[in-house]
C-alpha cells in the first residue's frame, strides 16, 4: 500500500517570523507518528533551516501557482497555514484529489468548501464565526485543539514561588518590532537583581543593541530548541512575551505572563487569554506609555496570589491538541 503524504504549505523566516512553522511542526509530527510522509513547502529564507533540519523541505515562492499545484499532485493531505494565500489558490487546491486542513485563525473567511477548518484561538468556539457552517467542512474550533510541541505536551506546571527571581523574555524568532533591547534596558534599570533569560532567534537583526543592556544578571540564549525553551520557561517565575504560539506554550506551563502585542493577527489570542485571566496584556509595541504599563504589571505580579490566580485561570487547553486534530481528520476522511 502506498504511503500517504501530508504536505505543509506555509511561510516563515526573517520577514514572516517562525510561528507558523513551529505550530505546523506540532501538528505534522502526529501525522508522521501515524505513518505518513511529511513535506514542508515554505515561502521563506535560510533562517528556517535549523528549525526544519530533520524535515523534507522545499523552499519556494509558492505564490507562483503552477509549480505549487504540480508539487501537490501526490499529496493525500495539505495543511495550509498562511496569511498570504489567496482564495483563488485555495480554490485551485480544492480541485485536486487531496484533503485540505486550513488554519483559518485570522481572516476567518469560511471560504473552504470541503475539508477541515482549524482555529484553536482561545474562546473562538464561543463566537459566531464561520457562519453559515458548510456541509462538507469539519470545523475544529477552540483551544482544546491547540497543537503543542512535544516538549510541552504533558509538562507539569511551574511552581508559583513567593518571590519573583527569574523572568523569561521572548519576542518571537525575529523580534520584528525591535522590542527586546527596550524591555531589557527597562528591567536592568528598574529591577537590577532580577535574573533575565532572553531568547534570541535566528531571525534577529538587533543582537548588538540587545547586548548593550546585558548586565551580570542577564543570560542570552541563542536559537533555543523546543526542549530548551520548555526548560527555560519551567525555571522562570514570570514571562514577558508577544502573542502567537509562544504565548500558548507559556499558558500550558502556567507561567504568569505579561504580553505585548507585536502584530495584529495575534490580537484575538492575546485578548482572549487576558479575558480568561491567564495573562496580563499591557498594550501594543508602539504605545507611548508601554514601559509605564510594564512597571505597573511587574508590581502587580510581585504578589504571589496574583500570579497564582493567573495560573489557575489557564485550564482552557488540552495537552494533546495535535492528536485531536489527527484523530478528527482521519475519522472524517474515511
């Protein structure tokens, strides 16, 4: 019997960041465990190579339709995670003999006519999105479908200590808003005894400016893999981070998190987790009073009871959303 193939169609790198790739990896590993071949087709640059070093990978501008459709001819399943794909392209892929799994967590156009629509945004299952529901589309909605990387699935939650001694800082794989240096400078001046763990990704172009504010209590971590990220989060008392997949990983470990919005497509995630009480969203990257808001939030989190409340409010996702996605796809694709 011919081995079935899942093709992941996405984008990533210095311009687009790495979140789409990492969350697709979290899903695709379950298809691999099921015995499928997995291939990534990515519109990006060489900064993604370390992340996908063990994966079959094609780097190409897949917005050029014809070569893409030729590549997809032998795919049993296509996982689409892209903000740039057009409805025309989706329509062309639907005409192939393949099952589409479309992560539609921003535009929510409900364009797909058959296959699976996936949106694990917190509280999305409580909202009136994707209406009217289509007969040949299966909608996988809500945070129980959150695909966590293997290093985070099943991990224990952190212990909420009486004092804050370590803070984890991450603004994605490329720090597109150049925020790391600004936050590190603020913390070094206002909380000099606080141990600061700063994650720097492959797509960073501002490392020199970050080093200007590195003090004796600052540790810079370069290109951390999933297991290292999980360990760093587990050994921190709080985090300062942006939205996206990292935010879900922090919530899964119960790390009290101060969130800053860097890109608009992370707004629903950030505001949703704030609504349920799991994080403290203090504003956008370009807010004039952002650092003042950060100071207020840091003071609020000094109270152990406030951090404990945040952790207690984070019971909204399962530990194996990727497996739930696989099970639903295989059940409804028979």
